[in-house]
C-alpha cells in the first residue's frame, strides 16, 4: 500500500465522484416501459445468457431451496436475520404517532405510515449475497410494509442462487423474480404484465444498476446512489496491525474499485500494516481482486496528530469508519460523518456486514455528510396533521393572513380572513 503524508492529499480525495450516465441504461428502461415482460426476457437472454419461460420464481422453488444449503448455512442466515430484526425493532420504537398542542387550541400531529410496496434488488454474480436480502427486506417488514418484491439475476445455472431464495423465505417474501440488471430496476419502477410497480427500490448493484436507480428516481423512491465501497481505519500506535490489514483486505476484495484507507499518526504501524497486507495477500483466495484495489486505491495516510485524523475522516465521510485508538472515548463524539462506526479492535467492519444487526446498506462517496444507512426510517413516511379549535384560529390565523399579504398571495390571505370573520 502507498504510504503518504496528509499534506500530499489533493481535493480529489475528498470530492464527490459524479455517477456516470450510460446511454444504454435509458434505452433499456424505455424498452421495458414500452414492451414489459418481452423486453425483460430479451435482456435476460442478452446479458445473463438465460432464456426465461417465467419471470416469477415459483413458491415451490423458494420452499425447496433450503435443500441445497447445509443446516449450518441455514442457521447462519436465521441468526443474522434475528439480529437485524431485533435492531430494526429497536429503531422503530423511535418513530411514533403523536398530537401536540403547540398553542392553545392548535393541535399539531404526526402520523408514521409504512411504505406499502418495496422492491429489493440482490446482485448475482460469482458469489450470492443473501445478506443483502436480509438487510433490505427485514427493516421494511418491521416498518410494516405490506408487500416486498425481490429481484435477483438468474446467474446460478439459469436460476437464482438457493442462498438468496432461502433468505427470501426467511423474510417471507412471496414475490421473487429471476431478473437482474437495468431491466429489473425498470420492471420494479414501471411494472410489466407480471410485475406490479413498487413504491421504493433498495439494494446495491453495479454501475448499470446504480445508473438505472438514478434514472427512475422520482417515479419511485430509492435508497442511495452508491459509489465504490470504502473503509477508513483511524488508528494509533496501540492498534493491531494484523487486524487492520485483515480489515483493509476484507474491503478490498469486494471489487477492483473498493477503497481501503488507513489514517494513523504512527509510522511504525504504517510499516507493520504494509507488511501484514503483503503476507495476508499471499494466502487470500480473493487476492486477484483485493490486490488490484489495494494497489490502485489503497492508502496509508500519515498525520502529525490524531486531531488531523479527525479532520480527514469527517471530510472524507467514509461508508465504514473503524476507530482503533487507545483513548477512543476522546474521539467518538468528534467523528461526525460516516455510515457506520466500529469502535475498538474487536469491532471488525465485517460484523456490520453480516451478523451484528447493523444494516450494511450504507452511504458511500462522501454522502455520509448528509445521510445515514438504510434503516426502518427509510420505509416509513412521516406525515403531519393539523386540528384547530376557534381559540387556536384566533392565535395563528392573523399571522398566516399577514404572511400571505407579505408574499403577495391574496388568495392565501383571503382563505384565513374568511375564517376569522
């Protein structure tokens, strides 16, 4: 990994990277809008080399998928699901209906209403991502969403990987469609003969899926416009170089664009970590991917003080932030921008990906400056209410009438004036 001084960083390091617009994405979306199932099947054949007789996965295929997994794999998924559900239930406790008498006779209120129909996208590829199904579907279910739709490409011998189907069954998802890519996003957003449109789409994907989500935003809600996955490890001389190297490599193995970063005030630690990365890479099964992202995007940033590390972290706003320093309580509240914070050497970022109950669908590409990770809140609408008695109208009505006049909106002012009479 490259070791650099903090003063060598350029503004590009902290800059939001614009999401590439891809002409073919718009073309595919338009085709699916116009031609529905036929277009979806055509693109599945073109991109996934699969001729689909049916887009929908049968209930029987979902219920029998568990026969392709070991009991240990099934129990692993169930354990992770339980923690995700428990954490989501705790989150939901913070969202409640209320009515508040803000002035005498003026009753303001809040209604918390779940989004009805949610679409979950789970990528396919060489390795299945059943954890994505759990992370995206369970908070929606806890929020009270009535209908969950799952789309995943048929990249496992012409069908969805059984691990993803088992995760769907754990989440009691009844609508599973074996389609992926742009065509899946378009189908969920606009509907086809087989698929009813959803209200919101969540879940990660490649640059084509990301571009498609950006394109359909507005017609439906989405979770994030995601960039490359990233980790920033904030460490001092007391940190464990073996653990840090392992965590950097765990992030690096996602794909060639993954961004693994260490920020430290210890040159000795930096050198130890570079040695550990090299040693661990030699034994890592995914070294062909991890080595590329380590060499192209990996950085060890040397700072003069941990105060400088705080500034770099807050400005970078990483997806995952690990805090491995002796005086961690001194820095926790000063770190403001991150998707998830992992405190102490035992809190590996991978635990956030899988089994701790935290959601791994997190903001990337500096967007943690203004948003957090996927949660129950993303599947809830906070709606407001107003109820007035005569006393309340006399208090707030004249203010509204005067503001209407100030803004030149005579109809607004008249609406209140008629009531005050």
